[in-house]
């Protein structure tokens, strides 16, 4: 008999393992889930994590939460995962029934969830429950050890000749850069606004930036790289580590509008690959919307291998 209930304090790690087993390319730790829940509460958002149990065993996890980068009071994002060996046994349906009831009670306008288009059950499962597929996203992986930087030496030289420097968060902190957090927040706020996404971007408050980005325990300060021209910050990229994988994950790579198309984004990616190699990481993973042609082209040239697309599914209430 499957029983669905809210997560308890001792469930976080087991619920994360269930989710990660279903989504091995994007694993989560119990720390990740706990941190997200705490942040959602601190920011005044509406969220909950549910677990599905068969006896004492957690066999699935579902969650609804709100996206701080595209925050609309009645729009939600979902996570749903069931242990692979327990799929097609009604567990996902039981989790969805509980999630749907909670969203209805909260007066939700819509809910979104990502699912790989090659997943054996997810597309049909979602379609039967009123979800409609929309924007596609490509995740991709780079074999760090196999990457050869030699062909790109000219890119870095050309950027340096234009007076652009690349400094890590560690460098900037060591130099005592004035107003650093505020300037990083301003740069992030600038470069993220026109990144293609399923929902229009909304402003990131300083609190959200400091807690969700600078306060992320996986943030690697020497792999948070800023492109600077004179006094101006003109671009950024950032890598995050995970408790449950030796892969590094790309946060936002972006360049201010005046500097786009001039090689800065490629140079930032090269610097992040160098940082990953310094960390001994075997793989970098990244993801981009299918209509983000410039960044996808950069990733393809550098050797990121695309996975089958993930689709953003929307259910309107």
C-alpha cells in the first residue's frame, strides 16, 4: 500500500536518493532539497516536498515550489521521481494526486515540470494528466580531461588584446574589490534578463542572489569567473559542485549586450574548463534552451555532447 505524506526531518537523504535514481543526470542531495525548502520559506514562497512510501521505504518524491528567477505568485515548478525499479506501479500517480490537490488548494494558475523526451514513461504520464509540452532544453556534457585547449589560445589572446581580464570570485575577494556583492548582483541581473526560458524572467532580489548563488554550498569561488574591461564587469560564468556527483554543473554564463559576439562568452567557457581541470573534475554539465542558438553553438564547438532534449511541460489550472 503506497502512502504519500509530507517529508519529515529524517527523510531528506532518502527522498533525494529516490529522485536522483530517476534523474541520474541531474541528481539532488538531501542538503539540496532541505536548502531549497528553507529558502522558499525565507522568501515567502509556497512550496512543499512529499514522499511516497511502501511500508518504511521511500520509493518516490514529489515537490512543488516557485522559481525565484521567474517568480509569479500562482505559478509553480514541480519535481517528481520514482525509483526506476518501482515505476509503472502507480507511485507517480499517487504523488501527482497529492501534488495536484495541494496546488488546487493554493489556487495555482499553472505548474511546470521538465521531462526528457526519451523517457519511457514521463511524456505519456504527463499528457494523460493535462500537461502540454513546450520549450525544449538541451543538457550537455564535456569530458574535461579530453578537452584540448590549444586550438583556442588565439581566442584568449584576442580578448586580452582588447583589454579584457578574467578574474575569479576568489581573486576579486582577495583584492578587496569594493561593493563586490552588489556589482555581482548587478551583472547577474543584466545578463540573465534575455536568456531564453519558458517563463519570462523576473528580477532577482539581492537577498535571493546572496542566498541562492553566493550562499550555495556548492559554489566554487575559483570557478566563478568574471570578465572585466577597465572597471566594468562585462560577463560571467560559474560552476557548482554537488555532494552526490563528481560532475561540475554550470550556472549562468552570460555577457552584457555591448560585448556579445566578440568572443567573451567563449573565453569565459575556456576559463571555466580550466578551473574544472584544476579541481580534477571529470565532467562539466550545462543546459540551454533550444532557441539559445549562440550559446548552444559555443558549447557544440567546445565539445559538449548533447543529451536528448528535455521538454518543459505546462499544466494550466
